C-alpha cells in the first residue's frame, strides 16, 4: 500500500459522517413537513409529531457534526501534514456551530413547556455559551491557546514561590514573605528560615 492510498483511506470516514449529517437533515425536514406529522399533536396545539421528528433529525445531524470535528482533530494531530494547523481550529468552530444551532433545535420541543422567565434563563445560557465559544475560536485563531496556558502556569508558579511564608526560628510565627523581623517576637528573620 503506498502513501497516497494510505492517506485516502484515512479520510474516507469523513464522507460517512457527512452522509449521515445530510441524510438526517433531509429526512427530518421531509418527514417533518408531512401532514400526518404536522397535524398530530403530543401536546395539544403546541407540540406536534413534526416538531419531535425535526428535533430528533437535527440533533442527530449536530451530534454527527461534533463527532466529525472531534475525529478530524485527532486525525490531524496524527497525520495532518500541512493541514495540521487546523487541529486547534476545528473543534472550537464546530462547537460554536453546535451550540448556536442547539438553541433553536431544542426550542422545537422545549418552547411549549417554558414560561417567560424560564425562556429568559434558557436564552442567557445560550448567550453565555455562544460568546464563550466565540472567544475560544478567537483564541484558537490567534494561536494563543498554548502560550496562554504557559503564561498562566508560570504566573501561578511565581505566585506560589513568592507566597512562602517566613517562619520565625525563635517562636514559630508565620510572617510575610518580605518581612525582615518577626511580627510576634521582633527577632531578625533569616532568609534561610523560609519554609
Ligand atoms: Zn518570632
């Protein structure tokens, strides 16, 4: 097996995921628009079988899209070649799409059951989620995710290093790291006594 067929085989699963997404979307909207489903109600006048079918179909498509994003990220980490820079971008972008679409898809079945205040909470959950994902995308685009993590961990390391209290050798009192004399017994604190 040569390199070309190997790479071709590695990516055929993408087509399967795309097929699942497309078929789920088509079936959901086709069955959902049938009179039988549109005029049969689970909750009278509010929640129809059409709502349920579309909810199931669209959420299946979204689930497949998210799994596709996850598998693509893993595949790019292993053998992305010149596309490996995409590995940090795919998951944030796909998650943003999934979260934004989940908002309206979940409303298909949740709307009849929510009052105004619940609806408001629901909206805020998604606003926070979407903004969070958008920030994630921006960070990924800037390529700062890794260096930010590094900055945070080194800052935390510095803080814990400087926060070591000076224990007085004479009375055992904990003093500020910068203290020269013990606040309890006023003996001189040596730097080596830091614990
Ligand atoms: Zn002391």
